[in-house]
């Protein structure tokens, strides 16, 4: 099977999220371990990342690369998933193919909002930047 560079399952939708702006929701139940999205990313080198950090895009970039010095903006719905410590999805980064995948970590009910934990460094319960203010 060829490598898939982009995919969003058709039952995902963006809708208002209570007290969080927008979020990603599902219109049908999803089994644990399902890859629900594979999104291409736009990669920025460390110098470009510094410029991005001075813009609104700062809230949407991901640290990128083995050394976390670069940044990436994910296309698709990836930047719309809201944060939760007890997230029902996780994200995986593929540096070689420059993609991010969203995978469910438990069974998801129809109508449920999908969350990822923004902490990718193993400190899952650490407050994220917008919780520290």
C-alpha cells in the first residue's frame, strides 16, 4: 500500500466548542486506535520559527524535528483540536514525510469532541502555555 500523505475521515466536523471557540467533533462512533486524520505540515526552520512566534500563528505551531528547534503548521483540522490532559486522541509526527496523524486513544461516542494533549514531551500533566497565564 502506498504511503498516505493526507486524509480526514468524512465524519469529522468543526463546530463550536463550549468556552473554547471551535473544536473537532465526530458525527459517528469511532473505535480506539483509529487513525482519523493524516495532515501535511508546513515546516519552518529555527529562524523562520522565531518570526512565527511573533504572530497569531504562534498559538497553532508545533515544535518540529528531532531537536524541536524548527516548527510546523499542520494543515487539515490538526490545529483545531483542543487541548485536554485526559485527551481522547494523540498526535504522531512523521518528520520524513512531513505529516501529522491523529489517532484515537479510546472508543469515542457519536457527537463527542476530540481532544489531544498538547504536551508532546512526556510531561502529559504539565500546564501548557495558555494555562500558565
